[in-house]
């Protein structure tokens, strides 16, 4: 009777270890994916910043841009 309880406990402990191991692997996989998303977001933010700076520079330096055209009120 006692032997059966110990065997059952060992079996359940083994199953629990397998489950925890699987969950740890899944968590690591998710963390790797989150790291990739984060890196991609940082790269996207940097690229967007470059584009915004280019457009801002173009607007400021282009005489034909709407910002640089004279209006009757500014004359």
C-alpha cells in the first residue's frame, strides 16, 4: 500500500516536472519573440524619426513649400 503511494507520487512528480519544463520552454520562446518585436519597434521608430527629420528639413528649406510661401498677411 505504501509502495503504491510512493510510486503514484513519483509518477505525478515526473508529470509535473515535464509540465514545468514545457512551460519554461514556451516562456523562453515567447520571450525571444518579444525581444524580436521590441528590436523591430526600435528600428521602426528610428526610421520614422529619420523620415520626419527629412520632411521637416525639406519643408524648412524648400522655397516652394506651403510653409515658405508668402501670404497677403505676411507682406
